[in-house]
């Protein structure tokens, strides 16, 4: 659940004392691959998904996947910022 409107301030007020992992927008605010992997594996395992061999999803393996995905997104964003700054400088 991602808040994309003026209700975001109220959402933050309502969840000011909520542990991050108990918030309904979790793990969106996190840049920690272990948070994303834990949330993913929890949902995948609850839905009955397996690793292809009938075993639950491996959280350690998913940490490596999310670490790479998060850093790739970060690198892309950083490259775009440098490109925009270069264009603005003329």
C-alpha cells in the first residue's frame, strides 16, 4: 500500500508510534534487502510458493536478489540525476 495523495501526512501521524515492520506500507520505506526478502518470503510462503523443489522460499537467497535489485535501482537513479544535472548546466 503506497500513499500517493494528501492523506500521507495523516497516515504518518497515525503510524508515528508503529514499528516500521508493522506498518501497512512495509517494506516500501526500507532500503534494506533483508527487510524486502523477509516480507517477500512471508507472503510467498503463505501463498504456497516454493523454491521449485517443494521447499519454502529461502530468505538468504532472496536477500541477495533484493540487494542487487535495490542497488541497480539506486545506480539508475543516480545516473539519471547526473545526466539531468549535466543537461541543466548547459
